[in-house]
C-alpha cells in the first residue's frame, strides 16, 4: 500500500470512530446514554492491555458479543443487553453491534436487513411480541415494500419454517381499519387470498410462507423482529 492509500485509510478510520461507529465487517454504534456510567450486567469477558477500541470491537465480533465497553486499556464484552446503573464510571464508553447476532439476529447483506424469528417453543400474543422486539432494541418487522415482502416470504419458505406463522408489525386501531405498519404506512404488497376480511375482532396481522393474514391479537405465535439499520 502506498503512502497516499495509507493516509486515506487512516483518515477513514478516524472519521468512522469520531462519528460514533467502528467500521469493518460489522458496525458498532456508540451508546451515548451509557457514557461514563456503570451498567447493571457483568461482562462475560474482560481483557486488559487493549488500548485501541477497534481491537476491542474485533474481540467482540470473535466472541459474538452484544455490547462492548472500552475504558482506557480495558475491553469488556457483554453477551446480554445492558442498562445503566446509578454508579459513575468515568471514561467508560459503550458500543453495540448494529445487528446483534449474539441475540440470535441474522444479517442479510444482500437486503441490508437484520432480523430474527423467535424459537418455535417461544409463542406470544401480538402485544407481548411487540414488547419482546422492543426489548431487543428493534420492532416487529415491517413488510411495506415488494423487496421486503419477497425476501421474508422466501426466507420462510426456504428456511425450514414450514407452515409456521409469525407476527409482523401491522395492526389496526379501529374495527374498520385501516391496517397500518408500525411506521404509519398503509402500503401492503400482498394479502393472502380472501384477506383481510375486516372482522371487528381481527386487529393484528401475521405472515407465513404465503402472505399476510389478519387475525385475533391474542393468538400465540412466533414473531419476526427486525433491527432497523
């Protein structure tokens, strides 16, 4: 690599870290609300002598961690979500991977999507599914474009999920509708045959290998969560 190329790469790294992310194979965003505080969780791995936050991020990637903490030359890796405690820790800076694979999320580079389908035994109603996705820092998936709809339809069809149904981020607040995505959009690319039937008690929407269906919100199903990138 010549001197000019080296300078360009160095500048790119400095800008990347300064703008709040550590760039490379994965992106780690600084969680400013946790700056200079302790967190309630304990790190799964702590390593000293790591003066470079980029080195700490590489260790996090290798360990499939969810959060990293960098404080001087100490690198702490967390395999759970963390929240602030009441104790100060001056110099502590926290980052989280954009797509937290440590929480079971999958990054689909071709579609730039970060998502997770909950395990088969873990069934919840729509409201509890909404909360579970929020707890991960995400939302129930929004399928408001042909590209998104087709991607997830293929993923369900080809991923061994069979006839499993999954909650998605669409519902209606009145008996007559309209159905809206969590973004507020009413754009829907494909309903299943005969759907929606707008029964007054069917206010939530699930998705399966065919298309979208409206149904009762209290049914127990798997959920399709996404982290917005």
